[in-house]
C-alpha cells in the first residue's frame, strides 16, 4: 500500500494511503481530480480540533475552482502515535477523508 507524506504548517507529518484516496473518490466523487487541493489544504490550510474527538482535526482551505457553489476543501485527519521496532513512540497522523464544502 502506497503512502504520500505531507507536512502541515504546524510542523506535523501527515500521510494519506491509496486506500484513503479510493475511499474519498467513492464517497465524494466530486473530489476526483482534486488531489493537489487535498495536499495543499494539508500544507497550508487552517485547522480546527473536533470538539467530541480531540485526536481528530479538520483542515480547510478556500479554492475558487471547485464543483457547484463549494468554495473550500476540508480534510479530516486523525492524530495518534504508534510504537516502532525500537520501542519508540512515533507520530501516526493520517487522512480519514476529504470533501468539498461551502462556508
């Protein structure tokens, strides 16, 4: 399974897997062809922490070339930790989904 890594403006490394891209395209077909918008949203977008789940963040960024009246891409990211082979805790921050929205 392939992974693509991006660093956000806060210094966090976030990855998106091929499986998550497939999920995004299936659940939000208007996102097909907007891969660079997703990556740009992660790199430069604003982020808000989910009120109910503090490990989940919503990144958003305005774009003017989206479908219908939508003007923002929203990317949902789960932040966490995993233990590597050396027993060290390392960040495990990954994309859950992405969609277009109007704000």
